[in-house]
C-alpha cells in the first residue's frame, strides 16, 4: 500500500492503481468480494478493510508463494483458492455464487520479476521457467527448445507484437538448446544491435510468458463467466491489464455488454482506462503500463420496479 514507501519494512508487492480501484469499485460494509488474482494481498487487504467481511471473500491465485502470503487472510475467514482464475470462476459459477465486487489484476507480480529462479526476469539470470503455477508441466525452456521455427515466429508475433519475429525465431532454433534466461536474452539481443531504453528481449519474454501460462486464452474464456454469472446486479468489476492484447480483450468484452441499448447488461465506470498518476509512478515505476477498466452490472429488477 502507499505507506510502504515511508516504511522500512519492504512490501513484496505494491498493489497498482489502489486509489483508483477503491474509488471505482467503492467497497461497502458487508459486500461479497472476489479477487481473481489475489497475489500478495495488497488490493485484498485494502478492500476487506472496507467490506469488513473476510468470510464473504474469495481470494484466488495460481502461484503457491502467493497462497502462502494470503494465509493471514485465510485465518481471518477468507476462502483462499489455489487455482487459475478460469477454473476458480467456473467452480464458483457452478456453486451459483455471486459477488458485489470482482477484481482481476492481470499483471505479473513484482516477486515474480524479482526472484531469478522463477525465470520471468531478463535482468537476473535464472532457469527458463516462467510458470505462474509451479504445478504445471509446460515451461519456457520446453517451449523454446521444442517448437518449430514457424511456430516460434507466430508466437512472438502474436503475443509479443515483435517486428523481428522471424529473425528471432531463426536465431533461437539455430542456437538452442537454452536453459537460462540470460542465454536466451543474449541471443535475442543479436536481432536488435545498438542500445535502447527497453531490453531488446522484452517482447520475446512477454510472448513466452503469455504462451506458457495461456494468459490470453484464460482471460477470453473467463470474461463471460465474470460478467454474466459471477457479477451480482449492482456489482462492480475492475480489471487491470498491462499490455494492449489483454486490454483489447477487456475493452471489447465490456463494450459488447454496455452502451445505449435496451439489452445493455453493464454501465461503464471508465470511458477511458484509469492509469497511474505521477506520485504512484515515482515509487512504483512498474505501474506505468497498468490500465484499469471498470463497469457496474445494471440492476434490471430494481430498474423495472422504479418504472
């Protein structure tokens, strides 16, 4: 939370756009809360301070380290589930659960990036892993060492929006096997000689991470469950994305169910996505690409009685 910058105790993860999340989702005492990417609990703790009902909350994460970090919230009564958000959402829908507040922060958490042995970081050498759920079989190492050149090029183009996808795919296939992040980053860098502010392997690492964790596939299949089944009438949903592929899926899903139509299901709370202000960027530069879109589910039953 924001006060961490003034404390000596380091926070493992600073929740992005926290003031915007609280303002748009406006948690009220007693409300039911679903956090689909609870991580290290930064957003969850702030929201639960306002709902005052941890036993009405479900906190989901696919990362076992995050699940351990959420233990204190589980002890307070929250239902903590170790699962990807699609599986958790489908299970909750089957149970006919409904929530007044739903939050999904789609970003990779700071601990993922800071811990070299997780394999997400370009800056720190580590195994080519990139799994958010350590129980999963597929790793980035398997992906780069077994995929065909055309398959790799397509993956880099689609998930990394990499202009030199073919060239990088060729460099990877000629120089494999790869076992560490620094080995891969060094070879990919050959496609981009010279210096730039952003590491030349950034798009490649993004593409591999998205593919390993099926991030876009899970999001695309989850959005209808969140909007149609889990969000209660009058409930608010907020989704934080970190790149245009995710944001595009979110924007489309919200637009399809909102607008000046008689069958509109949602009212947008953000015409344009909310982004980090200068003060947040000063102490949490990773927030610079965060975009929050939010909507409220139209309470048709109440509207009908009002007419």
